[in-house]
C-alpha cells in the first residue's frame, strides 16, 4: 500500500511527473466506497448469523406518523337566556272555623201588672174626725242599781285576840320551817265553817298545826252594803324559828 502511494504520489523529487497524483485522486474515493461496502457486507453476514428470535425482534419496525389535529371551528358562545322569576302566587287566607256558640237561654221578661184602677172619687169630702187622738205616754224603765261591792272578812284585828298556832315540838327539833296558805270560808256570824290548805309548807305537821289554830279563830264577817254575808278569805301562817 505504501509502495503504491509512493508510486502514485512519486518520490517527491523535483523534476518527476505529477500524473500519478491525479490517478490517486481518482482511485481514492473508489477504495473508500469499497471499504464501506465490505463493512456493510460483514455486518449483514453477522446479522444473518444471529438467532431467529433476535432477527424477529430486529425485524419489528415501529412506524410512527405525526397526526396534526385539524382546527375545530369553535362556535361563538351565545348568551344564555336567564329565565325570569315566576311570581309566587299569594297564599289564600286561612279560613277560621268558629265553633257554634251555645244559644243563650231566653230570659223571661217581667210582665208588667196592669195598673190598679183608682177608686171612684166621691164628690162629698170626708168630714174630719172630731175626737182627738189619745196621746201615748212612755214610762221609763227602771234600771236596777248595781250591787254594792263585797268587803272581805277580816281576821287580823287586834280586838279579835286570835291566838297564834303552836309550833310542833318535833318540827322545832328537826328545824322544819315554812309558810302555809289556808283558804277559809267565814260565815255571816264570823266563824270559820271550812278550812282548806291552799298552799302547803312542805311539812305535814306544820300544815296541821296551822289548820287547828285557824278553825278556832273569830272573824269579822264579810259585808255587802249593810248586810253581813258569808265569803272566802285566804289566811297565811308562817312558821319561823
């Protein structure tokens, strides 16, 4: 190859002919295309030696086509008519059902009595009575006089000389003391008809000694005005050492 290039190109010495250079320019493209053809032949042989499955895969060719969408004419949007609001019919007034009223009982009207007929007037005037009416004299009722106040009996007057009750010896030794209140009914002649123990002294001996002494006493009887009357009186007796 190198020798051919030297032959075609020349030794490069001056004075040699340049014809081989023109021949090399003509053969060079041919050689290049031949090499390319040999390379494709080798590649095709390699492909033919590949397995059928690989050839099947390689045999599938995907074809793609670009589809340009056509412009769609857009219709102009027309304004939508808005429906007018339907007026709401007025509600009919509700009918009120009134319960029938119970009939009121008829009030009987008072029947006016016919006017009494006037007695026929006599032409003769009545004569006045000649006898005078007797006058009624009212006698005042006598009011009973209030009874005079009651003056209670008296038992402590000096002139009565009533002896004091004797102190029981046993009560004196025991130191018993107290006050007895007796209720005495004095007769109209000044004697003690009844003697009762109104309030005890707390010791029975002292109560008995007081009652025995008062039974023998004399009293100024009670009076109602000028009259002597029987009456109750309270007599206190004290036992003090």
